[in-house]
């Protein structure tokens, strides 16, 4: 169900981004066409004004017919029916194009009726660098005597430069699409590796459980036999086998539960409970395992209550106390402080253990992480205890923090929203 939902989200995201990209490209194309029309209109108006000014001071009257003809996107001819000087034409062209904010380079040519050919005028550049004289041929046009032609050789480049925003936006969208595709690919790869890891853990733990169950059954049967009971040494060895098998079985169950919680989140059965009695009961269980441990509760009240899952909260406290005892070189002394600060119930587990290196303290809640220290080889485990604690805190929306004490040991603080 979750995989189908993830695939649907990925597919919808891809369709949405591709749709936006296609729409952006269509808008860009439409904007280019509009810019082309605008340039054509401005060029037409400017050339009309040039033709009108060439008539000024002459006895001829301008024709009512539009003298400007657009031959192609970048090529215009203007019929003036009047003699004119090249220098005056260039002056008017520069002035009118500037007035219409046409800043692209242009070149012009005039028809010479004596030689019956188009005479190239000049290449006018608006950039700092002067362009060399071009040798572009301008075609002649029938039925026209006094006319000139104008060409915009860089029209396409000019239009693209005026649409920089649209192109930058399109490139940005393409870049976002590529990042999205890469992120999805990475996510799917991580999901694949996670599933392989989970399957490996499940298979390995199940492979361990089958022979372990046989060992436990055989050992429990063996310890009940009279010859074993009569031989103190054999009884001790058999008891060690049972205890160690139970410990190994406990580790395997923990790994299976963690692997299961990765795929299907743990379900909490919340209820309102008093926390002090739960902690006291957990302390009794820990002291059965570690009789030498001294664990005290410091609280101004025994009436603190929270809404939690009783089973998982008990396991959380047990894991924190178990870690505090195991990672201690001296006689374990643990203080559990319970106090309320600014509508937050703080549960502090203060121990006198070996502490945690500053560079490792941010990783202790990661799955399978075990910090290397002097007790690493002595303490059995898979680095799942504190990961489980962190997961339970996340499910409750609690905060958890670990820090080293000034002298020795570590303090782990749970911050729980609290209402009296």
C-alpha cells in the first residue's frame, strides 16, 4: 500500500513538473512571436517616419499608400519616390530607430537608377566595436525608382536577448526537473537498499531462532534430569547455556521488532498513567539483573502523569537504565530526576558511567551505532537500544537529548509536554 502511494506521488510530481515545463516552453514560444511582432511594428513606424522626413522640403507630396514593405522578418524596403542623400538617410534612420528603442544593428542600401543596381550603404552597429563593411547583396525590386532597403542581420539574437527572463526561467525549470528526477532515483535506490537490509536481517534472525529454540528446549529438559541436578558442575554449565540462550533470543527479538517497525510503524496504545510507579517497577526489574546498582528517584511529587503507551514507556526506561549500568566501571549509581519547567516535564537519567566522546554523542541514537570505548568489547549488543528509545520518543512527539556530565557519566533528558 505504501509503495503504491509513493509511486503515485512520484508519478504525479513528474507529470506536474513536465506539464509546467511544457507550458513554460509554449509561453516562451508565444512570447518570442509577440516580441517579433512588436519589433516589426516599431520598425514599420520608424521607417514611415523616415520616409515622411525625406519628403520634407520637397515639392512632392507623400503617397497615401504605405511606402514600407516587409519582404521578410528582417528585411524591409521603403519607396520614397524622391531623390535623397545617403548621409541624410543614415541620420534619419539612426534618429528614428533610437526614438523607437530599436537597438539592434542594421544595414541599409539604396537603389541607384543610373547603374540600375542596389548600392550598399553602411553597417550601423550599436555596440562599442565597429563592424567591418559587409558585402551582403540587396535584391532589386521592379516598379520602384527611388527607394532604399533596411536589413536587421541580428534580429533573432536581439529578440532572444530581450527575452532573457523567459529563457532563464525555462532553464531553471529544466534544472529543477533534473534535480527532482535525481532525488527520486536516489530515494528509490535508498528504499531498495533498505528493503534488502531488512530482508537480510529477517532471514538471518529467523535462521538463528530455529536452532536456538531447539537448544533452549533441549537445555531445559536437560536441567530437569536427576544426573544433572546431582552434578553441581554440569548443572551450572546447563544453567549458563539456558541463560545465554535466553539473552541471545532477547537480542534476536529486538532486531526483529526494529526491522518490523521500519516497515510498519509501531502502534501506540496511549493511556494516562502515573510515571513514578512505572519507573519504580522498572528499577526493581533492573536490580534483579544488576543487584549492585544503586538507582534513586528525585521528584517533588509522585502524582506526575503523562499520556503514553505503558508497554513501550516501560521498555524505554528499562533500556536507558540498562545502558547506564552496563557502561560503568565503578559501582553504578543512577539518579532519575523528575521536574516540571515551563509546561514541560523533564525526565533526567544521570549516571556515573564512562561517558561518551563528544564526537560520538550525536550518533548514539542511530540504528546499529555503537561508540568505540573501553567497554565496547565487554558489552554485548547491536546498537538498537537507544535507537528504539529515540523511535518511541518520536512517536510520542517527545524530545530526547544526551550530554556528558562535568565530572563523569552521562545525562539523558526526556522533554515531555505536560499539562497539570
